[in-house]
């Protein structure tokens, strides 16, 4: 009879092995309940700050072009002054070379007025032989370079370029005529003569 009592004991561990089976299945179901829902909302918040950055640089360039508009009006009112050092004997030749250079660089002949303080230019002496009326008619026509005595600078009309030749004459001829020549020059005044005399006549170094 003792042998029959020991037989049911080995059957009990078989029941415990079957009990371990259902314990594994709920454990496997727990990680399935937490799938990957976290990475979804992250990309949605990234593109939102991008559009306001593009609006700010458009307002910056608008006020910039308003400032330089006032600059050219000031500089255009004052003609440029160029000094060509020359003696009284060589001032007229220097003026002729300046006129040739102006014409070669595209200046129209009617844009140039030449004033002399001493002997008149040969062209002026020739045209004056036909009378002052015909001479000043050529001035008004503005078809060619016009040569005149610096003493008559006030009678001459302004031109874009005035070439002033201090080729002798009275001592105060250049001092009295240079300010008038500067006023007649629209863009450029070229002075051929003694630098010290010219600087003192203009009242400032050129």
C-alpha cells in the first residue's frame, strides 16, 4: 500500500508546468500594448518657426535708396577746375592742346569757350575783321569753339567747358576775369598759366 501512495506525487509537478504556460502569454501581451506612439508629434512642431523669418529681411532694403538721392545735386552745381602750368608765352598753346584733347574725347565744339587775357586768338582776330555783329553771331550759333577776350567774358554766355589762357595782358586781367570764367563754366574750367598767379586770383589753391 505504501507504494500506491507515492504514485500521485509525480502527477503534481505536471500540473505546475501547465500553470507556467499562461503566465508567459500575458507578459508577451504587455509590450504589444505600448507600440511606438511617441515619435509622431515631433516633426509637426519643427516647420512652424520658419515662415516669420522670411518676412523680416524684406523691410530692411526699402529705406536705403532714399539717402544717396540728395548727393549728386550738390556736386553738379560746382564746376571742376583743372590747372595746366604754363608761361604767359606758352599759355595759348597749352589752351589749344586742351581744346584738341576735349574734342578728341568726344566734346562737341559748341560746348567749349576759350578766353584769353593777352593777345587774341588768331581765329578771334580773323572773325573780328568782319565786324563784331558777325563775330558775336557765331557765338550765339554755338556751332564751333568760340574764342573771346577775357575782358568780354561777361558778354559771353556760359558753356559746359571754359578754357582760360593767361597769356599776358594787364597784371590784374586774370584776377578780374577768372571769377567770371568760373561762373561761365558749367562743368569744367581749364586754366593755363602761372600757378601762383592763378591760385591768388581764385583765392584758393587749385
